[in-house]
C-alpha cells in the first residue's frame, strides 16, 4: 500500500505543477483568447485536471487511513 501512496504523491505533484502552469498560461493570454472557444476549452480542461487532482488527494487520505 505504501508504494501506491508514494505513486499517488508523485501524481499529485505532477498535477499540481501542470494545473499551475496551465492557469498561468491562461492568465497570460489576451482576454479575447480567453473568451474564445479555444480559451474556454483550455480552461475547462484545466478545471477538469484540478478536479482529478482533488480526487487524487482524497484517495491518498482514504488509503492512508487503512
């Protein structure tokens, strides 16, 4: 189980970095691009990655309780 938790910690770190970079990239684009279909799709994907990150954190906490 420890190996699984360690892998999830690495996944968490990767997702945190990815989400952060995508948020920064989105913020640096023009407002026109942000409001475009591409911008909205980019932002939706970033939000989904954040949801996955939150789920990974929840799973780590559950597995750590066993």
